[in-house]
């Protein structure tokens, strides 16, 4: 490994650490928001069922006091407003919990995929599905999502051969060539025998053969 490859690898690791920290902070704020909205929403929801409010007034001197308690009815409009706000806050809390669970599951799945693909140059989607106990369509969707998000930028999916391939993988008896994208015209370096997408627009590259 030369200096430039080492620096590039370290930069990718630093980016992944920053992304992991940012994702952890997002999950933390989602959990905190769920707790706050849930507590406030539950309090307002409970207050909406109180039909009366009690007010105590104190009069007299320091050594002699007279307390007067008055009870007033809470208007229906006020109780309905508290009920509505309480339900909205509880719904927001439930949404935060849903997003927290979804993000946690996605990160757990990403860690599982990364553990499987570490040190691997090529692996079929069926093999990954067997290791994760997921169906092939889910594996396609998850890994493509990770590639699009830059989580595993050094891999791509070869849909023709149904494999996940490392960008460093070079099959035997193969060579590289430069191909112009048919959609945007950008020039891409392509390994003959391996399908990949244009780095500029994402269109699958086609190797023109005579």
C-alpha cells in the first residue's frame, strides 16, 4: 500500500467514524424527544378529563388567616383543546419511537453486512442472504442503500451475476478499458467482464463490442 492509498483509507475511516457519531446523536435526540413529548402529552391528556378546577384564596393577618376555596368548571372548549394537544404530542412521541427503532435496526443490519463483507472481494447475494437469514430482495435493497449512502463506497452490485463486488476485485484474464456513458457522456474506467454504473449519473455502463 502506497502513501496515497493509506491516506485515502484513513480518510474513509474518519468519514465513517463521523457518520457513526452523527447517527448516534440522532438516535439520542429521537429518544429524548420521545420521552419529553410523551410526558407532556400524557399530562395534557390527563388534564383534559378534569371538569372542575379548585382555587384557594387566603385573607386576614399574619396570626389569623381565613382560607376560601372556590370551585369553577373548566370550559368544554379548554378541555377539548388540551385533549387535542395531548393526542398530537403523544402521536409525535410514538413517531419518534418508531424512527428510533427503525434507525437502530438499520444500523444493526449495516454492522452485520459490514462484518460479512470485510476482507471479501466478491460474494453472491444468495450467500449474503444465507448468512443474514434474509431474502435476496431485502439484501439487494439494504446493500444498495448502504452504497448510495456512502457506507460501503468500495463495493457495487453486479446485477447480471447477482454478486456484490469490491471495486478492487480484478478477475483473472481480464483487463480495463475506458467506456463513455451513453446517457451523460462521462468517461469511466471499466473492468471487462464486470458490470458497473457511471460515476457521474449512475447509468449502467455498456461495453460496445464490434
